């Protein structure tokens, strides 16, 4: 019988807890450790008996982990952790600052390749599943236009970015599609839409004691790569309101490719997601790609990878023969 894939988690926030739940539903995997920056004794794993360690213990456990899933934030954690840990482990992460993916790929690729490790970056639903559908849509309908809409939903990456602004004690951010823009795209008319015309961003923020609201609002709405290109509203609320009204993490969205296959013949492809839990779905994607990373590493495919480099069959726990018989 094949040994289970030994999975470890680096970081145990919302994403890390989601990974733990996803691994528990994967019979071909075993969770062998959780690594945290918090005191390990404070963390209660969902899975009984799973050891919890400090992050500084990772370097001593290289022979005990097949794939390490990185669950830190994209703004500050992953740019540092990704390259460092890709030198020691096969890794999967959800780095989602789209504009910085090329430089992050290069930073992870060099240490992974030098140390014969496989590191898959930017897995999730966007980047990730939506990225794949953008590529497929363009390949199938080369004459056309692609549109991506997110939400309405809570963005983990943007919420994390808000919480790192000086003067912010807590906060969340919702991405909201502009309904008129969505209907234009679905009609097949291929409108030219600016970033600002497609979405708005709604932020709900708890101020730290003594913080100036105008300063915090300005820091948020002008933040590069996150808010500066959008109409962004910032609403200040209490900590009790944040807990009461913004504890759930729904999200979703859709990728639409509108194109022509001949004169007067319009084709529209749409891929959509409706998620009760953004982090749990992202975690499910990370775990599926951890399976693929384990297989790629066994084939000697080292260095950084993205979802574009992974065949769909490598994500499945089933054999190629079973997939051909049941899914093709």
C-alpha cells in the first residue's frame, strides 16, 4: 500500500485551519505537523494528536515532511518565507499579489531549483482556478475578450493588508462587482471597462486607540496594488460590530470569455464560484496542489511552478486509468 503524503502546515490562521480540515478529508494524506509563530501550547489542532511546533523548528524536520503548505499572508509573510522554505521543502502557497507574481516566482525558483525542491506558488481560486479558466478561454476563443469579476465577498489578502495599516486594530474588506458591468459582459458585447468600472471595494475598520481616522482612511484608499485603482469606501465600526457582522468569510466570482468563432457567431464561456468560506475553498485548492507537487517532485521536476504547469490529473487522488474510465 502506498504511504500517505506527509503534509505540514506553516501558519495556523484561517487558511491554516482550512488546510487542516481539507487534509482530514484526503485519505491519501497525513498531517504530520503544524508550525506557528505563536506559543505552540496555545494552539489546539482540529486533528487530535497532531504535533504543534514553533516556526524555528522547521529546519530540523526536513526529512519528516513531503509537502509544506505555507499559510501566511502575501503582503509580508510569503515574500520572506517562500524563498527561505523552498530551499528546505517542497512547498505550496497562495501568494496573491498579482502584480508581483513574476518577481516572487523568480525569488522562489532559484532556491528550490538549487536544492532539488518543487515549489508551487499562487494556488487558490484567483490566482489559481480563475487563472486556468482565463488561459483556456483565450485559447479556445482567440478572437475575444476576457473579464474577471470577484465577489461580492470578503477578500483575505486585502483584509490582511488593511490590518497591517498603522492605526488599524481590526478590519475586513469586501469586493463588489458593478452589476451593470457584469450584464454588459454577459450580453457578449465586449465592452471596454476600466478597473474602477468593474468593481468597488468596501472596507470596515476598527481604529486603534488614539489613531486618526482620516490618516487611516487615506493610507487604505491610496495603497498600491490593493485599493488605489478602485472606488473604495472605508467605514469605521466597533470591535463588537466587526465580530457580530463580519465573522463569516463568503466570496466568489466569475471569469467570462466572450468571443467569435466566425462572423456574427458569438460564444460566451463562464466559470463561476459561490463560496460560503473563502479560506476553506482556498485551502482545498492548496491541498489538491500539494498532491500534484508531491508527484512532480517524484518525477524530478524541480523549481517553482504555477497552476499552468500542472496537468489536471495530477490533482486527483485517482489513477490515470480510473480517470479515463470514469471522468473522460
